[in-house]
């Protein structure tokens, strides 16, 4: 594995959650593409939207649901 590939892989392995990892991946891709200003904003929004869609599809495939917003109390 080259150093160029090893560094992002190492950074991603140190992050605590998937959302942070995906955000870092979007940022790394933007850096590699040398994006700035408006193109950076557009790319980041699209990348994060794609990550959200992928996450929702995975949750659906695994039959996961959002946690309840309220706690039922027996009483």
C-alpha cells in the first residue's frame, strides 16, 4: 500500500463513528480534487447527501428504524 493510500486509511480507522468517517472521506476527496469556494460547497453538499442516502438504504436493508422520539412510561 502506498503512503498516499495508507494515510487516509489510517485516519479513517481512528475516527469514532461512521458519520465522522464519511465526512472525513468527503473532505479528503475535496482536497484531492483541489476544490475551493463554490465548487467545494457544492461537492461537499452532494457528497454528504450521497452518504445520507447510502446510510438510509443500508438501514432499510437491515430493517432498522429511527429510535422513538418519546419514552413511554408505565405508570
